[in-house]
C-alpha cells in the first residue's frame, strides 16, 4: 500500500489553490459593489450545496475518481464516463486561461522588462508553455513532489488575499475609497454583464468537489476532508467578499478590467500607501498563487483519465502508475500535449483579451456541466440504503434532496448564463456559436471515446 501523501495542511493548501482564486476578484470588481452580496448569494446557493454533497458522496463512494465514480455507480458506465470526460476536458481550457493570467501577472511583476511578454505573442506563448512543462514535470515525479507547488500556491493565495484586503482597507481609511460604497447600488442589473458574472462566480466558488479525487491519498481520510471542507466555506466568504471590497477601494469599477485589474489595483494601492517598491514582490506572490492553482488542478485532472484507464474505458495505459513515483504518466503527458495545442490555437485570430475571455467562458460552461451529474447523483442515491457510520448531510434524506435540487437549479442557471456573449466580443452571435460548437464537440468526443472503448471490449459489463 502506498503511503498517504497528504496531511491536513497539504489538503488545506490544495483547497486554497482549487476552491479559491484571486483572479476572479477582477471580474467581480468590474461589476461594482453589487458584486458583494452576489458573492454571498453564490456561496449560499451553490458552494454550500456543493460542499455538503461532496462530503456525503465521498463518504458513500470510496472508489477512485470522484464525480466520475459517483455518476458511474448511480447511473451506469456510459453516464459516468461522459461526466468524467466533461470534467476532465473542462480543465484543459481552464489550464490555458490560467497560464494567460499567470504570464500577465509575471509581466506586471517584471515591470518594463516584462513588456515584451505582452507585446510579442510568440514570447507570451513560449513562457506559458514553459510553465506548463515545468508543472507537468513536477507531477511526473509523483504526488509527494507535485504537492509542494500546490502548497506554495495555496499559501501565496491566502497571503495575497490578505494583502489585497489590508491595502484596500488602509487606502480607504487614509485617503478615501475610489468607489463610493455609501451611494452605490447593491442590486445587480439584469444584463449580459450580470449573467456573465453569475456564471463566473459559480465557477469561482466551485472546486471543493475536487478534494474527493484525493481521498485515498489523505492521511485521516474523511475526517480530514470534512475539516478542510468546513474551512473552505469560511475562506470563500471572507476572501471573495473582502477581497472584492479591497480592490474597489483602490480602483473604480470602470478601471477594474477582468484581465489586468488585479495587478493594476495592487500596484496603485501600494503606491498610494508609499510602498510601491513592494509591488513586484506582491505581484510575484500573485503569480505563485496562480502557479499553485494550475498545479493543483493539473494533478487532480490527471486522475480522471487514470480512473477511466483502470475501468478500461480509455486505453489501459492511462490506468498505469509509475512504479517508483505512483504518477499516472500517460494521463499527465496527454494533458501537457493538449494544453500546448490549446494555448497556441486560442490566440488564432483573437486579441489577447478576447482569447482570455473565450477560454474563461469555455472553462465555465464545460466545468458546470458535470455538476448536473453530481447533484443528480445526490438526489438519486437518497433512495438507496445509507452506509452504516458514513457521514451524512445534516437533516437526513429530506435535507439531502433539498441540497440536490437546489444545487441542480443553481447549476442550470450558471450553464445558461455562460451562453450570454461578452459585451466586449466583436461578434457576439459568433462567440456564442463558437462556444456551443466547442462544447458540443467535447460531448460528442466523449461519446465517441466511449463507443471506441466498447468496441475494444465487445462483451458488456454487468449493469451497462
């Protein structure tokens, strides 16, 4: 039996990397103070049900594969594979979007020396690809090595939120807030920006479900996972609400752009406090937070094709671990190759900002689809006997059904909102069509992969 690689601090930093990301603060701040109660609403109607469902389903199903395994056990191999395929492929554009954000932060941290990164697309892509290769290399060395990037990133994430909150508070107290919170409207308008914001916030408060993929590598098992999930909820409320308020104290909503608003706010806030010299170090901390998020998700995502390889619905090579490191080598190398292709293709015909927005929209849409399965499983399993001594959501079966249906409705609204085109899009209709076609290709490619797997295994598995 392999030793458990993750202790409570490791899993907590993983959670801080996966369920908490400061990059979404810029999107929220661009919507103004109305985003503050919207954060609380997103946590209440999506994150809380997700955390409770994740805890109960992790306790019910000890198998490797998280939401993939849950859906397979509840609805059969095909739906399990399709859910896992969507969850895996949604991470691929997310990885590319995270790389864009990280390189933008790196350029800001380097000051004038980093300007070529933004002015030269080939250099920008080269640095993004280099980061991806380095992260993949760490994970090829095994979870014991890969976790250190996530630990560093999670600690950087928490430190950065604290810095943003502190800088924003000091600026507001000493020099006055850039945003007039007292006379602001706190009811989001019913327009395209609000729809995009809601989908983005659902995406931002997700991630807790990914801890289930690490269950068999966690020292303390469910007890440790439950403790970390409780902390995740508190971190999301404090960090997202106060972080957005801190950014709005430094910049007006008009200045808080989605791609560069965060570095702009940090630089401006530190200068106003007379400590502008610290800006490059703070921005490098933001870069490390992004690196940790990328690394954590990269490692978790590789476990999906690994689990599918074990089930023989992907080639068996995906289900093999390196005997020395325990790393799923084929899954990791495949992810590295696909991310490289997406990074290159995503800039074809688009500006950097347009490519980033499309990658975010693509990630949000494909990421939310598996939650339809997750909450449907939460509803379906309530008809089955509950395992003895397993953790159950407070309130029993009736509360579990409320959690399942509430999460399902919240997910559906997010899916619909991802189809609303960005006001910045040069061709809104074309952007929606491109998004729908890309998502349809993901779904159909999953169906095709499953059909090919069945042809390799002509005899049906029981229950299929």
